[in-house]
C-alpha cells in the first residue's frame, strides 16, 4: 500500500485511504468468520479460502502500514505534538497486539484446516474468538488513530511541518 503513496491526490490523502482499505478488509474478515461458523461443511473450502486471503492482506498491507506509522508518523508526532505522546505509546502497543493476534490466527487456521473433517472443533472456536477480538481491536485502533494522529495532521501541524512530514513519508516509501 505504501507503494501507492506517489498518487497525484497526495501522500497524506493516500494514508487516509489506506485506513479505508483496511476497514473494508476488517468487514470482509468479520463476514468470513461468521460464514465459517454458520454455513457448514459444504461451504467450508470457500470460507477457509476467504479467511486465508483476508489474513494475507493484513499480513502484507496492514503490517507495512503499521511499519510506516511506527518508523515515520509516530516519531514525528512525538517530536512535534508532545501532547500526543502517551496516546502514541498506546497505539504502538496496539500494533504489537495486532501483529501477535495475526500470528495466532494463522496458527489456528492451519490447525483448523488440518482437522477440517470435524467442525465445529476447538480450533474453529479459537480461530473465531481470536478473529473477532482482532476485528474489534483493529476497528477501534483505526478510529482512535483517525481522531488523534491523523486529525492532528490537519489541526496541529504548521504548513512547513506538514511539508516535512510528507517529505519523510515519501522518502521512506521510496526506500522500500
Ligand atoms: Fe496504527
Ligand atoms: Fe493506521
């Protein structure tokens, strides 16, 4: 996703668009978990594939989005908008939890796929539980981040600071 940062609409608008894209995928994951639980054996293969695809999306796009925030956005705001310091610490620890949850879901999915002949098994319950937790945590994370750090880009940064932030993001994206 950070590869799309050079679009003409602007670097900062692209970042917000990444949030919208992640949000759509959260919805897709929620639906996949629901279907996996209620649609039964006939749709099992299809639903497992759907779940697998959403996890792949998060592993690639969410992880790189969070890396950009951790490496560029968060340090920049800690320096330029010190009142956001403790919130940024919280957002950073949520990133760690999201990454851990993603790993756990992959393990549960592999576990469940191996024993797919006897759903709903214990692995399915664990997968669903961890998946729903991930959905809620990520939704809340996007919301809080949007209302704090992302809003502060418009409300708190001076024109030259904003320009400097854009320059750093583009430099970072170009190095990937
Ligand atoms: Fe984040
Ligand atoms: Fe974000």
